[in-house]
C-alpha cells in the first residue's frame, strides 16, 4: 500500500532527525528550531496518511499531494544523510589518519561553508513540509491513530554507569534528589519523582550520579535502570525492568499475564529504586496500567523518572517534579575547557580562553551544547577555527 510505503519513509526520516550526530549539529549551529518544527509537522502528516491513501483513487489532487510528500521526504532524508557523512568525515580527520593539509581544509573553510549550505537546505525542507501539511485541510483528511506504525525518536539506550569526576556543577541537584529518595512516607509504599528539563541539560547524567551514590546503594534492596524513550509499550517496559532485575534471564517468550506476574514477584515486598529514563509518553492510561504493577514495593520504594515534558511529569508524579535548571556559567566554563583542551594547553592559550568564554555564553547553560562545541575544538589551537565556532 502507498500509505504504508510513505509511513515507512516518514518514520525513517523521523528516526534520523533524532540521531545524535544531527542533534549535536543542531546545538552547535542553532538549527534546533527547524528540526523540531519538521518533526512536529511529520507527526501530523503521518496521522492523515491512512486517510489520504483511501481517497487517492477518487482524487487526483490527493494523489499529487502524496507525490509531493514523497519527494520532500526523500530530500529530507538526503539532507540528514549529508549531516551524518559530515560527522563521519570529522571523526576521520580528528583521528589523525589524514595529512595536515587535509585536516586544515576540513577544520576551517569547509565547516563554515557546510554550516550555511545545510542550514539553508534545512530551512527549505521545513518550508516545504509546512506547505504540504497545510494542504491537508483542503482535502478534508482525518487524523487517525494506528498502533502498527508509531513515529518515534530513536535514542541510544542509556545505561546507569557514570564517572563522577566528569560530572560538573550538579552536586546540589544530586543532594536535593537523594534527600527526596531517602524519605519514607507512611501513606504510600511507592512514590514517583519526576525530573524535568529541556533536552541537553543533563537529566540522564544527574540520574546516574544519584543512582551510583553509596547512600542510595545502601538504602534500597533493589536498584533498576530502564531507558524508556518515546515508544511507551507496557510489555517492552516490563521486560526491561525484569532484565535489569535479573540480567541474563529471557523474558521475550512470556505473554502479558506471565510478564505481569513475574514483575510483581520481582518487586512486591522489596524496597526498590527504579529509574525510568527519557519518558515521553503522556498517555495516562498506559502509565496507570504500569503504575498498578509497580505499587507492591515495600514502603520507601521510589521511582525516579526523567522527562522533557511537564505534562508527563504531572501524569506520573506522586511528588512534585524536580525542575532541573540551566548549568551555571562558571560550571559551563569548567566543562568546556576540560573538554576542549589537552593537559596544560589551556594555560598556553589566553586568546583561546577569551574566545571560549564567548562560545560558552552562547550555549545558554546547556551542557550538551557546551560539550558538543568543546569536542569540535579539542586540540585545535588555531584562533580562526575557534572564531568560526563562536560566530
């Protein structure tokens, strides 16, 4: 079916738009707004594709509309592929397996030209996608929700390990959350604490920081880490929880009833800490279904959920959400220079320090932006390269 084909393309583009390489470029080059708009519009378009397919045989206009959509999706996929190729080229250059002349070509003039060219292409894609989405109302297309295809953001699965020495400026947040975790309430066995903040603030890193603290380790009988990400499917989340509780056990062959029974057996009567990292779903029905299975823990059990959405936090939380703020400027500076300079190199380059301070101000307290830009400049000592990033 044509609709199925286009949904597959849309899902592939959406997945690539959420790739780490493109996310890093978007932070570095202020492309994030265009990317987010494209993703939101694609969600709306995908919802009407099923209805459009049913009407295309009776409407030449809809058939043309679907053709326009196919073209822009292919173009969007090409643009994202160019970003990923550029990221790969940079890794090759940074590895030192090229001549000095070639490295210089990639590190100065080429990045600047690439930045403007790709920024222009991305803007054009956004405009075309928006125009196509606007036309759907002219055709009276209905938005429908189907379970078979759910556009989602692919994210590399997170893990619980963190090197505490690399965490800068989050000690106060860590202490605040640990205090909340160690409190017990007689009114309920299990309480849920959402940690809320925009992407790139370091919610996952903070959760790892807390998860590996010795006081937390000693306080809970069971510690579980699950990366949920955008697709919130109850069975998959249960399997992840069980796999965290009993690594090596196989649960894929169990049906829903068996999974739910196994989860209750694993948690009931035990004081546990469950980290649900990167929660996106704001469907209260799904959360209430999962929550019912988690409430059998011993008094003092906690669920710590990280999310970008205040709505998700309000649906999940039994406690007030913990709002994670921007990283203070001085801590951002420390993070930047630690990531950009090799050894004592910082002390030898006062001009680079000045430019670096200006770069950090533009990051507006977002650690991911700081690290992304610092990594691009690692071991680079030419001031012109730094000025390109600053601009």
